[in-house]
C-alpha cells in the first residue's frame, strides 16, 4: 500500500519527467533489481538472500551513480525505498547496515525532501524509545549521520520534522557511544541554522539534554556539546538558568580547548542574545574566569571579547552614556576598561557579588580559588561603585582569610587592596573595626583573618586619603589582646598592618602634636613595634622569623621617615619618652608583662645614649633587681646587664660616669641578689649575679685609659669586710659549680693591688680557710682555680703588708695587726702541701706552682712577711712529710726552686 501511495504521490508532484533515453535506462535497472526488491519484501527470505539482494541493489544503483543521472536515481529510490526502509528494522545486522548505507548514499545524491516523511517515522520508532533497540554502535552512528545529512541538505524543508528529530535526539544524546553524542550535537546545530523558530519551542528541553554531555570524560565531546548548546540557547535562552552552574564548573576544566570554547560561546551569547543584558549576572563571571585563565592566550581572547561587549553596550545605550563618552572618551593607551564594559559590569554587580562571595566559601578548593581570582578582575571594572557593597564584602573576606590556602589568600588580599584603593578609608574602617573588636576574646583565627584584610586595605589606600585615619587605626591594633598575644601568627599579621601603615606615613603624620612626642604618630607606632619585637616567641616557631623580618623592615622604614641615618638614632629620639612611660608602671611588672622585654630592647639598641641616662637606668635596675621581684624579670635583667657589661665599646660608660654608681650597683644589685635563699630559682639567680659581678670587675681591663677607674678603691674598702666578704664566702659554698668558679675569679680581681687597702689581717684570716676548703671541692676545675687564687692571695698579702707597714697609727686608735702570724702561713702550707700527693697530676702541678709563688712573694717582698722566713718554713715542712708522699718529685722541685732564689 505504501509503495502504491508513493507512486501516486511522487508521479503527480515530485518526480520529474524522464527523457526517452533515461526512461529506457530506468526500466533496465529496475528489471535487473526487481527480484531483489521482491526478496527484501518477502518475510520468508533468509538472511543470506537479503544480504545478496541489498548488495546487488547497491551495486546496480548507487554504486553505478557515475553513469546514472540524479533523476534516474531519484525514481529508482522511489521504487526501492519501501524495501530499504523495511530492512532498517531487520533482525540481521548486516542487512540493517547495508540498507542504512544505501539510503545515506541516495540522500547525498538525490533530493531527499520527498522521502523525509517516510523515513522519519521509522527513525522515531526505532531511536526514540527509552531503551536502545539498535544494538550496533556503528549502525546507530550511521543513522544519526543520515539524519544530519538530511537536515543539512534539506535546509528549511526540515522544519515540519523538527519535533520528531528532537525526540530522537533526546535519546541519542544519552547514547553510550561518544561518536553518536557528537553527531547528535551537530544535528542540533544544523536544526537551529535551518529551523531556529521551530527549535525555539524545544530549546529548554535540548539544553537540559546537553547537560550530561558537558560532563563527558572526552574533551572533544564536551567541546561539540558546547557548540550545540550555543545554538540551542540562541534559539531559546529559557533553559540557561538551569545549566549555569554546569557552565561555571567548565571554567575549571583541565582541557584548555574546552575552556576556550566556553569563553567564545559565552561571549557570543552576550553579543547575540536578544535579551543578553538579562543574563549578564550569570554569564559575565564565566567570561571573567577567562581573564584569570592559566593560558595567556585565553586571557587576551576574553579581554578582546569584553571590549566588544562594551562597545555594543555603548551602541545600545548611547543616549544614556552620551555625556560620559563625550567628556571622558575611551583611551586605547590606558589599561582602564572602556566605559561600556564598566557599565555592563556595574549593572549586574549586585547579583554577581552575591554568587562570587558564596563561591569563595564553597567546599571545593578549585571553585574557591577561581571565584576569588574573578573578584580581583571584576573590582577593576566596578571601581568606586563597589563602595556600597563593602559592608557585605569585608565580613566575608575576614571569614575566608582564616584559611591557610596560599592562592586563595593572595587573591582575597588583592581584592581587599582594590577596595582600599577605590573606597574611602572612613568607609571600610567603619566596616572592619567591628569585625576586629567582635572577634576579641574569641578564636584567634578570626582576628588573624580580620588583620589580613586590614593590612591589604591599607596597602591599597592612597596615603593622602589614609592620613586622617592613621591615628584611629593605631587605637584598633594597640590593644593588649593583639600586641601582647602569644600566637605568633596573630603577631605576624599585626606586624604586617604596622608595616603597611608606616609605609603610608606622610611627613605631616610624623610631626609631634603640640610638641608632645608621646602623642605623635611616630612614637605610637614605634612603641607598637618595640612591643612586637619584645614578644616572647622562639625564633624557630612558625611565623616568628617573618614577624621579626617585618619589624626590622618597619623600623628601618620609620627611621627613614624621620630622616635619621640609623635605627639607634630613632631609639635615641624616643628614648626619654618611652623610658618615662615604662618607669610609670615599673613597680607592677610581673613575669607576664611585656614591659621588661621592651626595657631590654630599648637599652640594647639605644647606643651611647644609655651612658647619658645612667640616673634613670640604674634607678630602674635597682627596682627590677629587687629580691622581691619575679624570678623571670630578674633573670631577664641579668641577661641584659651581662650584655651591656660585655659590649664593646662599653656604652654604659660612654660619658665616663659609671664609676659614680659603683657602690650602688655592687650593694643593691650584686650583694643583694647573692644572699643565700632556698630553692633552685635562687641558685640560678646567684649564678647569674656572680657572673655579672665578674663582668663588672672585668671592665677595668677593657679601659683604654688605664688611669680611669670603673670601681673606686674607696668603694671596695667601705663594703669589703661587712657586706661583700660574707657574701663571697657564702657563695663559695654554693651548690652551683659556676657560682663557685665565678667567686674564685672575683677574688682574683679583688686581690688586685689597687684594692689592697680594703684588706686587713682579720679579712685574710677569714679568706684563706675558705680557699683551703675549696681545695677539697668535688670539682677538679674548682680545685685547680682555687690553687691559682692562692697565688693572687699571696701577692695581695705582700702588697697589703708593704702598705700597712708605712701607715702611721695614732695613739688613740685601736691596735691593728700589720702582718699574719706564722701559724697562719703554716696552716696554708700544710693545707696546700697535702695536695702535692693528689691523684690528679694537674692539681699537683697547680699546687706546686702555688707554693713556689708563696716563696717568691716572700723573696720579693720589701717587708718581712713572717718571723720565720717563709722559704725556710716551706722547706722544713716539705722535708718532714717527704716520707708520706708516694712521689717526692714535686717536693724536690719546690725545694730546688727556693734554693735557687737569691
């Protein structure tokens, strides 16, 4: 019936008249294949017969098309089309394949329009079902390629069949074979080109069908799907809202060509869609993603597209932009975006910002990073129009900056810098100040995020605009919870903020307010820097090195702003003001106070000025070394004192006035802190105290002018017997080896001839027994040093006796011993001689040298040290104990040495 209908329809309407020759040729071919046509129409025909029939039909007809005209082929196809269409559903795959091939080749040769209405129902019936009926991927591919050819050839004539084809595409777009998907996408493109109006009725359906293909693993499939989507949206943009998230995900695609296709398609939509400005808030962020693409070529491409969009906007809204275009025309040599581009972004900025701010908090790291980068680009288009949105942007920025993602932080920081550049400081300060204060006492990370944003805002600000707000900013950061915090990362961010502020300081900011340095901007930030520098953090802790680097750079920059040459000059400039501030609270400092560290830094870096401020420095030292103060404070001050006493040059004596404070220093610091008290902490204090006392005594040796005295002899004379000696003797018994060792070295210094007037026979009688005890010390080092201290003692006794013999006494004065009794020398000789038989050879050598020094002191003394000559006393005693010693080598050495003295 269908064949007869086809004949009637075609004869009257479509089939052109053939010439006599063509008619003869047509009948000849039809006669040759008539049996094959019948075989194909017979249900009982076997598969082999059908296959041979199809092959013969192909060979006789389309396979011979070079000798046959299109008119003949069209009439032949009219006769065989029913049989071929029937074979499209044959159970034999080869028959389906051959029939598809034959129809395809006929369509490419003849005018297929008259046959579409008979082919399409078969395609719809076979390829629009929920389940795949055709198992062969190759046949499915060939079929969709056939539909594509029909569409391309038919042009506008395909219009009545759009709905049928859409039904087919709805399934073929889901085909598991990628090539079928690709050809299906091409069909969509062809349909839109040929029948856009009819396709527009199905635009939303097509758009949704394309979404899964946009996520296909093959990049080529994703690219062609994007192309199809471009045409589908141009036909009908109603489905765009449903797929916008999928498109935004494609900005993160790993394949560059996919991203390039996406940028091109989005830009074309923005240029060609009838209601393009309605979709600006959705499409512009995708185009801006290209501005920050990792491939520079794509960045340039997107910028050129944005320029075109701006130019189109200027054309569309010429009346609205006329004044601006006339008075501030676009400058091609400027990096500033053109007027139209800026306006098209500003028109959509509210919705764009809402989405981007949501995305920078997304769970996906790539999404967060990309969105933050887009924000940086968009702010350059919005410029100062971003002011109205700072109340929304800055709190979210502060929240996001609690992360440790470097790339995200960099992008957010750049965005904040742009806000600082385009927005008045008073505006963003009103927003961020509550954020910083609200986070006080809460999570440290929250405050870190706020400080990161504050630093970036300041970095981007104009110095002139920022100047009035600089003092207000100092009140924000100059809080104990911030600058006295134990968290190194928080302090690092504070140091960054301070560095940025100092970098923005103008000369007018530096000057004092009514000549009051304390209220000057320069002093406020100098004090903040010193407090940060004084924070107790290990240098190896994360963030500390960076913080110290920022502080050092800030101090250098502040020095430059003050027009000083060195940082010491900066310290000197603010020394008195800062010292007065510290002195006000010095009595309440404790181990948790930052002020002791500030005091340390101030004295450490003030250079020669500290020699000019000894009054207040020594006064403060006495308060800080008070035995009632916290252990940590005293230890820290001993560390500072040690550093000052060992520094070269000696800055404490830069004005040569240190000697005036010698008695105060020794009495109120060294003696006061060396008094024995129970506890390990007190043991440490005594050790540090004796170390610093020794450093103080060593200062005399460092003086270039030997006539100058650091410690006046009169000072030692006044305190030796009643104050100093008991303390030194007590410390000789200390548990700490270093303390005992330092006391011995202190005695060595105090036995100097300049201080011999401070001694008396009674003092010597107290000293030598204690030294003899140290000869039995558990530490061989102490024993060795004690034997050497005896040598200094003998020299001191000799100097003292020479001095005392020449002193004239009044009759009213009490009796004063002018020499030691022989019994004391005998005790010393006896106490030392026993160690000549020591098991430690080094101790034997030291004691041997000590006894020789005693003999030498007696020999060289201008006065007689004892009634019995000491040389005789030594020789007689050594000979008396010779038999008790295991080895008489050292005894013989001493006797030989004495006998050689003349």
